[in-house]
C-alpha cells in the first residue's frame, strides 16, 4: 500500500521537470504580442528615418513609450524562452547551459537598455517642453 | 530494471533524406524567423539608445539604421515578424485541437508564407 496520491507520483516525471509552464508562457506571451506588435510596427516605422527631434517627440509621449517598453519586455522574454527551446533541441551538456545563459543575458540586457533609453528620452522630451514655455 | 540492454535499433529517417514538405519547412521557418528577429531588435534598441545619448551618437546610429544595411535588416525583420506572427496564430489554432490534418496544415503553411509577404508589402506601403 502506497500512501502517495496519483498526482504526487506523477509530479516531476516529465522531461522538463516544470510541467507545461514553458509552453503556457509562450502561449500567453504570444497572445499579448499579437496585440502589441502590429501597433508597435506602426509607431516604430513612423519614427524611423525622422530627425532626432521627431524621434524624441515620439518616444517621450506616454503611449509610444509604454507600448515600446511592453513590446521589448514581453518580446525579449518570449525570445529568450524560444531560443532556449532551440538550444535544448540541438546541444547538450555545458554548451547547452552556456548558450541558454547567453540567450537569457542578451534578452535581459536588451530590456535594460531599452528601458534606460525610453526613460531618458521621456526626460529629454519633458525638458524640451519645459524650455518651450 | 538494473540492467539496461542496449539494442541495435534502426535510425528513424533523417532530415537529410526527407523530402522537404510544406509542414516541415513552415515549421522550421517559424524557428528561424523567431530567433533571427534578435538582430533587428538589437539594431532598433541601439538606435533608441543613441537617440537618448547625444545628437552625434544619434547621427551615427541613424546613418546605420537608414543605410542599405539598415533597410535590409528592417525589411527582413518586417517579413520575419509577420511570418512568425501568422505561424504563432497557427499554433494557437492547433492548441484548440483544430486544423491538425495534413491537408489543412499544408494550406495553413501556404497561408503563412503568402500572408507574410502580403502583410510585409502592405506595411511598407502604409508605414
């Protein structure tokens, strides 16, 4: 007689040891990106090719700034986990660990740089506005 | 179960001898486009960082971003993002258990390829 429930016996037996968390994250973030990305393409496409004043004016407004932050954060986490899936399919051992760490590092660095740039562009836009009055 | 006997098993048909099919090609393209998008993202975020740093730095990044190289990266990324977008929608459909038969899956593959090109052209014209 075993006093373990069926669930306890099954937990941790899958190849990932994390159940369907990874798959569910990709599904949930893909739905978020399905709404964010087309809007971002429009905003970014309009800003690209403009002089610096136009770029600052665009990204210091709340909607483009918050939209860009969301696209980068959700997009880069989605990328990191997707890249991890590819790396785990084709490599093993230490190389696999190193490459997954690299993918995660790139993704977090891009997020940090983008948030820094957006914060600073907002501040510059605010100063321009203040000087104009 | 202590002794595991190694049995000579036949290898499953390998990629190299498989005829490319719409289902396999559209699947691997999803992975390639998704991972390749990091190039366009890095260029875009670098351009944004330059805009936040100084006019001189912005001129450098903007010159790269609007050069033939920048056009190539951003146009390629635009197609890649639309392809990955449609392929992602296809996965969401598959997650509901629909469209799994070969005929529908192949049609969906063509929809991703043709749809992504159409959406790319529309985006270039409109934006």
